[in-house]
C-alpha cells in the first residue's frame, strides 16, 4: 500500500513526500499537525499487514527502537494504525544516507571514515546493551544529518537476543554485501555479527566499494563465509597499519578472533582516530566533533590545537611568549635541539642522559610478511618524554611473534658510547636484545653490522639494561623484541632513553 501524498494519518500526520520505498514499507516525510514539526513516517504496505510474521517484525521495530535513546540512533516518536495499516513515526533527519555520501565522494577521508565508524559503533553498543541486535548494518541504514553526524536507522529486522521463532527456519536476513559469515549460514546471530557488518561498512568507506561481488546474493554471501577480505592497504596504501589491524579484527570470520564487544572496537577506533589526527596534524568535518568526545587516554596523542579551542591557545601563547623571554635571558648559552633527556627516566649512577632528536626513533621489522612496518607513525612517542604516549608493535593474534623478532631503533646521531639503555613500558614481561651499529642501520638481524651489546628477559615496567660497547661509539641502538609478554598480543613502549 502506498498512501498518496496529502493523506492525514490518525487525524494528525500529513504525508508530504515519499522519501523511501522497500518491500515491506514506504517512508514519507510528513508533518505533525499537533506539534507542528517535520517527522518521518514508515507506513507498512497494506498487503503485508495480513502476514502475521511481517506484521510482528514491523511492530517489533517500533518496540525495539522505542527503548533506545541515543544521539546516533534515529529515535521513535510515535506508532499507531490507520485504516488497519500500521505506521511508525520517527524523528526527521535532513541530509543523506552514508551510502549516498560514498557514491557522491567515493573514498571518504580516512579520519572521517573512522569518526563515522565510532559513531555507528556507539549506536550499536547502546542497542546491544538493551539486548537488541540490528542484523542489517549497512550504509543505506546510516543517515548523515546536515551537521555531518551519523544516525543509525531501520531496525526492521532487529531482534532481541532472547527472542525466538522469527528466523528459526535458517533464512538469511540482512543485505548480503555486509552479512556476517554466521548470518549467511543461518546460524545464531549476536552483537558480533553487527560488528562484522560495521567492519564491511568501514571497508567501503575507505575504499569506495564493498569487498565482494558475485552473480547473485547467495554467491556474495558465500564469499563472506569462505574468502578472506581483500587487503585494504593494497586498495588504499595510505591506510595505517593500526587501522588495517582494527578492520581485520572486526571482520574476522572466527568469532574468537573478532572483537568480543562494542567497547573493545570503540576503544581501538578512538586510538586510531587520534593516530590519524596526529599524522595529519589536525582534523576536519565530523572527525573534529568526534575528537571532542574521546577519552583522555586517546586525546593525549592529539596535537595541542586539536585538544583545545582557540581562546585557550591564545592565552597559552601569551604565557609562552613571557616564558621564552625569561628563558632567552637565562639560557642563551645553553640551547638544545632534540627531545632532551627523558624526564620520566632518571640516569643510572655516574651516567648522563643522551639528548635525542624528536625523530630519533624508527620502527624495525625486517621479517614482516608483505608489511615491513610497525606503526612508524607512533615511533616519536618513544622519545617524547611523555610516558602516557606509546609506540606499539602490531597485534600478533597467537600471542607469538612467529618470527625472529621485531623492534625499534634509536638514531643517536652522530654517535655515542652508550653505557645503558632504559625502557619504560605498560606491557611488562617481554624479552629484548639490544644491538648497536655504526652505520646503516643493517637490514636484518643477525648481521655483521649489528653488535649485541645487552639483553634482558621478562622486562619490568621500567628497567635499565647495561650495555657493553667495548668503549666504541655507535650511531644506532636497536631494541629487538624476541618474545611477547605471557598471553599478550603486542608490546607497547612509552619511553626509550640512552645514557653515557
């Protein structure tokens, strides 16, 4: 049934224009004549209302979304029936769907894609907390309002985790371009299925296209079951390893490897947004709005101008100007050009800190399979004298490096006879070897150019490693991680310091 424009539902809602059409219902922009505001109305087709299953699905959507009050979910205002035709009244969102945005722009800016993924994940988290699984997460069901904010809609095939009977026959519900493997097989569907679908939406936002195509929906669904996702970094090389790792985990076919809940995914996406903002030095669009909502642990990685507004920065600049004047008077004869000694790591007895440049730290992964980088965008955090910021290795799902090692080297240009190296880490318990080189740095370990000068097992959260350089000066010092902490998938290093 498709009511003509101008129809007044229940003596209150005037249908002004059709804005969407589906197999079960038609969506209209409407006007609430009582409260005098625009609304959206989903009107069930009259011929469908005689099907008890379809009628129950429609009513269930109203009940499900009515429980949810979240800034990133399109809210239900009212529900009713007119001439035995059920309808649902939603808030009206002026804008476009995320699918329309992708079609219009192609690949979205990476920070914007991550920001939308965070907003969608937060919306799904709110639904999952109420034991509601969306089951049809796709960009067509995400609205982007005039301010650029994402809002999830269309819980038409949502069901509670305790509900039975509506898919007991194993039918596949949902759009197969985004369907999870378990949903494609007609198996039990839970929150992790929504997270998989969100991962596919992320892939499309980053690459401009869905990962799989086929002759029909069944062929596409089976690819989600059997085939690995195309490498997002091959489709878009500027995607960071950190973001690629999040995408891989969100779309893992094995539920044990996939994100277990929304909070884990959101936390990693928030970190990635901070990383992407730090890489570019700033953010625009919706990424700017989402940055304001990040927790402190993620915000600490942001450039200063992304953390505060212009007013505080102007005041801060004035204070800096005064401080600079004082410093110039007191210390004209003592200028440093590097990061200086690591404030969090005190020098061992009889040793002094080695000044390191801001660009002194570099990732080192000679045995990477097709990817020989380990978060190069984060290496500066290992020498920034801020123990709250960290460089991290990639995630190793088995808790095993499955290669000789991976690490981080320090360029102590021009050279230094270092007597100790200190590491501060939030992931204690890993094993390291320390190598030194005069030139290079050498491309592999072992290599004649690298000299083993120290080692430590089961590293503590803050540990000094004595170095035996035989009184020689070396330019490069490599922290070579040979074993992960027990049960851990990665190593984080917040500070590395050299002492001579």
